C-alpha cells in the first residue's frame, strides 16, 4: 500500500524534481537548453521577502550610522553644551584637543548594534505593515490614500524599532556627552544597570518616539512620493526601462531630498533626547525648558548634512540589497483600471 502512495507522489506533476524519474517517450527528444534563472528569488510578501528586507535594514542603518559617528558625536555635544562646542568646526577641534582623533569615534559600538536592530525593525516591519494596511484598504483606496498608507506603515514600524534602539542609544549618548563617564560599551551597560536598573535603558524611549516617528514618517512618505515624482516628471523613461544602476541613482536622489525634510522635522526632539540622556535626573519637559526655543534648533545645520547623506545612503544600500537578492520591486503606483473607469463614468454622467 505504501508503495502505491510513493509511486503516486513520484508521478505528481507538482512534486519535487528530486523525486521524479526520467521516462522514456516514443516522441523524438527535444533539444535541451540550460535552465533560465528566475527573475525573482522569492514571492512578494513571503517570509523570505520580509527577512531579506530586514537584513537590508540592518546593513543600511547599522553601517551608515556607524560611519557618521564623528558627526553625531559633535552634534550631540553642541546640543548639550553649545557654549563650549559652538559649531561643527569648533566642536571637532575641541573634541580632538581633549580626546584625540580617536575620541571622535566614541560610541561606535552601541551605535552599530542599536541602529542595526532599529534598521531590522524599521525596514522589515514597514514592508509588513504596508502590505497589511494595503490589504485592508483595497486596491483603489490604496492608490487614493497611498501617502496616508506610507505614513501609517512607517509610524507603526518605527514604534517597535525605537524599543529595539533605546538601550543602545542611552549608552551611546552618555559615552559621547558625559565627561568622565565610561568610554566603552562593555563598561557602560553594567554601569547603567547598576545605577538605574532597566528603566535607565528606556528612559529616553518616549522622546525617542517623538524624534524618530515623525522622522521616519517623513523619511518613507517623502521618499515614496519623491520617487514617484522623479519618474513622472524628471526621468525621461519609465522605471522598467531604466537599468538597475539608473534606478539606484534615482533612489539616492530621492533619499537625499527626503533626508533634508527628516532632519528639520525631528531636530527639536533630537535635542531633547541628547539633553535628557546627559542629565540623569531631568524629564523631557525640563530638558526642553533648559534648552529654550533657540537651543532646540542648535546643531540643525550639522544634522541636515548628516541626515541628508545618511538617508540617501540608507535607501541606496537598502535598494541595492533588494537588487542583489533579486527581490520583487514594484514600480511606482499607478491608478488602477477599475478606478479609471469609475472616474470616467462619473465625469460623463
């Protein structure tokens, strides 16, 4: 009986090719050709798709944030002590004079770990929430409300991403802005745990949400709509007619434009996070009062330079991962045919 089921499995046209056996046919054999590589390595929305998107997020956020640690360090110090550090150039000189060139790299380890975890959740969950919300809306409403869809999906993803980031962000800011505090990750983590407990790692999560959720909403929504606009008004041909390298150039340009807006929207909350983590006993409201309106915007120029470049590189790396792993990359959205017909009927009636 078992042999009958095995034979049936072997003859099943949907079974694994490793179970099937070659059969002799009376017809003349067709010339063999080398099998073509599939266009995509997985289905859109599959578990493998989301996993690779998460991996792309790890690379895009972890590597880029670590690369700009010197800029981030000076920016944080300007926010915490503007009288001492003043500007990007002066802050860099003061840091090198006091800590040496190696001092500019302080906080690189928590930055690498924290932002890698953030990138995993940010990009991975964005793809998940975008598809989930799109299914709830339906095809026509997804197109009509696509900006709201981008905003909702990115905000949902960033909520979880900041929970993953908060512990390492707390360590990083203390290393970079508190003189005499621990200078390495392996010293800083036990110190926070010993002095403040688990709450010390998540003390800044609320202002982190206030900084990162608007930033990420702008980052994703502005990027998606900028890509759409570039292909519609600037690039002289459709995306599917562009080479992969040309598509990545568009990705980089749209990422930089999005990054400038991101920096402006999220900068006040970023200043509060830096001040909050450097003053162990203060709250977000107290930190904002100490900084004042002008203090909230200190270091904006440095942050625009950092975040603009950072966001452009992140999107470039993320899209490159998709290209390398042959993931499905849907083109910019177009109006569904059903919606076109409905609008035509409304205009004629």
